[in-house]
C-alpha cells in the first residue's frame, strides 16, 4: 500500500519544516516538497496539521499482577489507549521469577504477542541475581532485549554489590540498566512505624517513601555505574528535585547516566493523596511537592532529563463497579483493596494515553518546551536510548511509517471519557487542552482516525532492539 501525507508541517527532534511524506508499505520511502502521489496512492491531507514520529513510551506495565489484582490494561487495551494518545511503540517489562530468563521472556510473549495492537518491546527486570542469572544475560540479546531494570526498593531489590554486577554485565554487552531509585530499607522501617501508630490513609504512602531515599538512590546508582566501568544507567520515574540535582552532578562528572520523568510528577503533590479519593494518586515513587514539580520541569527544559515516560500501571479506583469496555461490562479489583490500609492499595496510575496531549498543552502551548523538544522527549530520545532508532522515533526515509498527525487547533476537555484506558478514572479530569491527535499510523496503516479505532489485537509486533545505543 502507498500513502502520501501532503502539506503537513513536520516536526522532528531537530527541526520543523513543510514537507510531504511518501509511505511505501510499512516504511517511509521519501520526504520532500510537492511530492506527486503515485497512481493508486491514498492521500492524506495534512495541511494545517503537524506531523511527528509516533510516540515511544519506554515505561509501561500491562497485565502486571500486583497486590492481589492485576493492572487493568492488558496488552491490547493498553496498546489501544496508547494509540489514541499518539503512541505507536511501548516498552514494557518482563518479570523475573525462579525460571531461566528465557522462560520468563517466553511467558511474556505468550501473554503479549496475540494481544498487541501497536509495536512493543520489553525491558528485563532483574530481581534475583546469582552466577546462573549472570550467565543467562547474554541470551537476552538474542531475543532483542537490550535493557535490564533493577530496584533499590520493594522486596525485589538487590544489594549494592549485585546492582553493580548487573550494571557491569549489562555494560559489557552494550545493554542499558534502568534503576528504580528509592531506599527500600528506610521505607520498610517507616511503613512499620506508621502502621504501629495507626496511620492508614493514602497520604501515608507518600510520607513513608521520603524523597531523601530517592535522591540518595540516584547518587548511589550513579556511583555504582561509575564503579562498574561507566555503565549506562537510566533513572526511571524521576520525581524529586534532589534527584535532578544528583543527575546533573553525575552528568557533570561525565557519567553515562540518563533520566526519565513522568507527567504525574510534573503536576501533582502529596496533597492530592490527602483528598477523599487520594488512592487514585498512589504510585511508587510517590507525588512530592510543588518545588519538586518545578525542578523536574526545569530538568526537561534544560535537557538534564532526556525522556518523558508514563509508568502506566492503571487500576480501577472502585473495582467493584463495572465499566463498559468495547460493549462488555468489565470490573477489575483496584484501589478499593486498600481503603482501610494504604499498604494494600495497588501502586500505579493510568497514563500511557495522557502523556502527549497533556504535555503538548502544558509544555508546548505554555511555551515551556519547543515542539522539537516535545518530539525529542517523547519519541526520539527513548527510541535512541533503547536501541529502536532510526526504525522508531524518527521521520526518515527507511524508518517505520509510525506517524502522528496532530491537530494543533483542536480543543478538548480531557478526562476518563476521552482517554481510552481501561479504568474508571483519569488524573487529568476536566483539563482543557489545545492540540490533540488527528490520525495515527502504525507502519503505514491508519490505526486511529479522528476518534475512530481501526487497530486490532495482533496488529502490533515485537521489535527486536539493538545493543550499544548511544548515551544521551
Ligand atoms: O506505582 C508504580 N509505579 N507501579 C509500577 C511499578 C514500578 O515501580 O514502576
Ligand atoms: Zn519502578
Ligand atoms: Zn514502572
């Protein structure tokens, strides 16, 4: 199939220009001015519209078992919501259990492949470390998995020596290590004390996970990466001002450390957890303060932070009440599991479809970041860091024709009925947005047209990623 996207304003991470895009099959064939439509080509008129690479979200958790339930978007419903939010590639996570890593990867494919509606990959969680696991890490490269995630919190955290060994092994293979940075020992102590004192409300989720732990863990991770021979490190879901300071410090010392924040950390604070429906904001790491929001914004503006991801991990607010989803009633246990005890609230939020529309209005329309920074943060940088570029995250001849056509004039009152996540709430309820997706193409096929869904389960494909991606 041949498609010509005519008269749009192309926005890449580096430049903005008027051009047409010719798509042959799944790939961009040509970019230029006044391209003629080949016979039989479908022509999309993009005049007045902006044309960008499809979004890449490097941090999602679909179908993730947690706290006696499961995240409420699976690999189909989450991909569909992502597509409606302008995203064409997601990178999710493979959980590690006691099986060999390749078995975990195989189990992941069994859940994801047939449901996938956009292109996807996965990072490998390393939550158990011994010589056998170390020997298995190279197997991941054969599977096209070139990144591993480690934790300094949750029961699955590793001790510092193991963290350093993971980073050293990953570095030797051209892999990136992702770090969830909090202090698990301190959190365990504070949670125990809070429960003993009868503190059970959602705000205590935040109060027992202080930002000092996150700050300290970013510095610790950076120091371990340095001692692992300069291992590439990517700090996920940055949430605290001091983390940005530590990232800045690490980078000023020439360390290959990169960072990601998520929209929720740019807008919300611990005060949101104090509301009657505060459980909606419970995620780990937690929301902080207005000063933290502001420092994270500056980190994005100044390029200290390279990526905006979402950490999409949705749960129903009230999973006892069904919602309509594609003509069916669906109810999945959610935040109500922790209504009497904050430690039982499943951690996580919806977000995969919110990132681009929310950041366009609050970042670009407000003048905080340029359209090119928007593309860099949401599309190109995550593709580059995780070995997807230039197949993904780029408008270049030879790249996959994953294209987002954006209507900068469209005004939308955002909320749960606009976002397509399979859950019963949205954090940005009632927000007035200017600029919204018009069409989304996945490898040359229109999968979202206006408000119409044209994608399908199995329409997405697992993307094998390259090692030795550049450190940005
Ligand atoms: O609350 C969150 N973020 N849940 C997902 C797991 C994680 O740590 O990213
Ligand atoms: Zn995490
Ligand atoms: Zn996460």
